[in-house]
C-alpha cells in the first residue's frame, strides 16, 4: 500500500512538472520557417538587427520588416497573402549600417505608417516614407534623414509626443555619447536632414551599482552601458513619458526630469502595461545582454516594488507586454537568443490570470529569437509571433502562426 501511494504521488508530481513545462498547451501553432522553404529568404546578410511589425499596407493585417546591416537588401517587408503564402517586398536595396534601433509612426502625417532606423556604426538615423497605396515589390522606399551628427552607435528608440504639443518626437539612446536624446519633428519633414535635438540625460562610465544579473552582461557590454526604451504615460498626466535604462523621464516646467525605477537594471528590454488594475501602469524588464530575472515593477506609495516573474533568463532580447489572448488582462511575450553558449533557448508567453499571477507557456520549435515581433499577420483576429536570430544561423525567419485555442 505504501509503495502504491509513493508511486501515485510520484506520478502526480511528474505530471504537474511536465504540465508546468509543457509546450503551448493553450494554443496550437503552425510553424513556418525559411529553413523549410516556407518563406523566401530576406537576403544574404548574417546580422539581422531588428524585426518591425505593423500594418504598413492598410489591409487590416500586420506586415513585418526584417532589417539587416551587412548585405543588400538591407530592409525587406513580408505581406501575408493566404494560408502559408507571403510576398516579399524590398524596402531598401542598399546596404545600411542599421543598429538594433527602430521605431514606427506616421512620420509625414499622410495617414499611413512610416518607420525609422538608427545606425550602430555611424552617427546617422534615417526614416523611410511609406508609398501607400503604390507598393511595388522591388521599388525602394524613399529614405530621409533625422540625424547625421554627433557620436556613433545607437541602441533603442521610440516615437511619442513627450512634451504634449501634438508634434511627433523621437527619443533615442546614443550610447556613443553616453546620452539619451529627444528629437523634434520639423515642419517640413521631407526636406530637413537634421531634426532639432535635446539631450535629456547623460551618464558616466566610471562605475555602476551591482546589476540584476549573474554578471555575464559585463563581458558583453561596458560598465554603466544603458539601453532599452519604450513610451508610456507613467504619471497619468495624459502625456507620453520615456521609460529607458531603468528610469522614466517626464517633462515638468520645460525640463525632462529623471525618475529612478531600478538602477540595477540599466541594460534591459523594457515594456509597460496595466498589468494590475488601477494606479500607474507596471514596468517589465528582462536581461537583454546577459542572464538574470524578468522583473515586474508596480508603483505604490512613491516606491517601485519589484516582483520577479522569471528567476533566470538568458539574453532575453525580446519583450512584448500585450493582451495576447485578448481576455482583457495584460500578458507578456519574451524569448531568449540562440548563441554558442545558449543551445536550448526558449520562446514563451506568460498568461495573466487576471490578478497578475502568470502561467508560463513555452512555444514548440523553440529556436531562439532576437527582437521578436508580435502581430496579427494573417488577419484572423489573434496574435502571431515572428522570430529571427541576430547572428546565429542568420539569415533566417521563423513564424509561429496562431491557430487558436486547442
């Protein structure tokens, strides 16, 4: 009898563990990949810096861009046609020294979405003008300049209206200058090479506090290196704020003020959402360049309280805070990169049960991704996931098409 009870308990324990670690029990997926010939290769380049998802064509389905920095074409767009079929459009035929910094907005104000990309090896930031409705598969979009001055190297940027004047701004890190900038869109945006720049924050490189990682990021980036950015109305005043490098910045009396969230997480992927109802939105950070926890910060009585959602992630250079299952609660999508050391990277979703308690669901075919995209690319009303490596086994595109609940 005791032996029977022992094995029954053991079975229940193993069943629980497998369920907790199982691959995507909530959804079924159709996995597509350039590896299997499901999509046309984006190009020959071996360093895919970003994946941008938005409805550029206005057909109600999200399209996605793959940006690459070593070969031409530098930027291609994929449009879903039907079933497993996609059409590839060349957006930029030339080689562009693109960094891991891109942003989407209607930059020229004509009602369609444009996008911007910053360089990691020059001092330039560019934007591309959407030719909607005149799309041609091999016609390069018109490229315009935002910045061609200052120091080289940019990692992360975002569009918003950060001063409440109804004119588009671009917030971006210029790590070559150890600074965070806001660029103001000019009146004649297609005939201006340099937007007006305001430096809102600078940091020194002579020291930092102990970081929320296992320290491996210090082998990859310099001391006090800052990255990660998104926009959100943190103080609930109706104006976009900048969330970046473990801080948030809001404009008060004509000056951007620095407010700390967690200075032990200055090089992280960052996103924001109303995960807990009421009050200020929550801030989520993952270790983009090293190994460490995924942390959610909630604001109470003037303090940002950290909650560790995942104990140890490895180079989780992807983060989307979004209502993935469209049940009214904010979920979290993240993924680890594939590297020489990380041979079993995970792509996963944390589903919110409505009270900020999460169930982790791992996706099948877990080829690690970098700057993962999330959008409804087939227009069926649910979210799909677009993955790409940075350098490992690049060029490559993976797509998890969401087939809905099982």
